[in-house]
C-alpha cells in the first residue's frame, strides 16, 4: 500500500496526474488500508483463539490429524 501511494505522489509531483485524481486516489487508498488493517487484526485474533471441534464430515486441510 505504501509503494502505490508513493508512486501516485511522485506522479503528481512530476505533473503526470492532476490533483483531483490524487485526492480521489488517496481517499480510496485510505479506505482500502483501513479494511486491510481490520482484516489483519481479525485474522490475528482468530489465529490466537483455541480451535473449535469440527463436526464436519470433511477433513480440515489445516488439521494436524491428517
């Protein structure tokens, strides 16, 4: 995310992209960054919780029993 933000800011400074496009990009960039951060936190939270016992007929590919 930081790399694409840097590229957009450089393009703006060099005159390849207008300020309206940069502002729109930064708004979207901020939203996606927040979503990715929330996803990462949720996945970390999930990975630290004790595993639930599955009652599925299908094996869990991440299970240590396989």
